[in-house]
C-alpha cells in the first residue's frame, strides 16, 4: 500500500510506517498529527490503484511529526584569480521529520 502526496509544490511517495523528510513546517510541534489531503495516487492492499484528477476526493495520509532535522551543508566558493578575492558562503536546509501512520484510500 502506497500513496503519492503533494505538499507545498513537492510530491512524496509514502508507505505506512516509513519516515520521511519534508520541507520545514515551522509551526509543527513534536507529536503533532499532520493530515495530507492532496493525494494524487493511492494504492491499497488488493492492488487496485486510484488516480485523482488532480487529487482524490476522500483519500488522505495521516502522519506524526518526529522533529526537525538539518540537511547536508552546501558550500559555495567564488574565486577570482589575480584579484586576491575569495568568497565563501554556506547553506544548510532544515527539514521536518515525519512518520507515516495511516493511508486512507476513499
């Protein structure tokens, strides 16, 4: 059983019991239940797959927030030869870690 969920412009393929990193939800608290209603594709145990146009009406995915995690640090270096100039910039994305509790195909 799996579902493809759309959340704020990104799509995630999820299964019950899996953990995923999604874009940061700043207002989410640890232990809070999130409900995703934009389910694009939903497949159940019998093997039947439901496709939404663009989203299924009664399908939803229920997840629990486990915390916030930082991603890999990306470094950018801009070097100008013969100018004695070097610029370094770093960036580290923050993610919300969720655990998928239940997939409801309606």
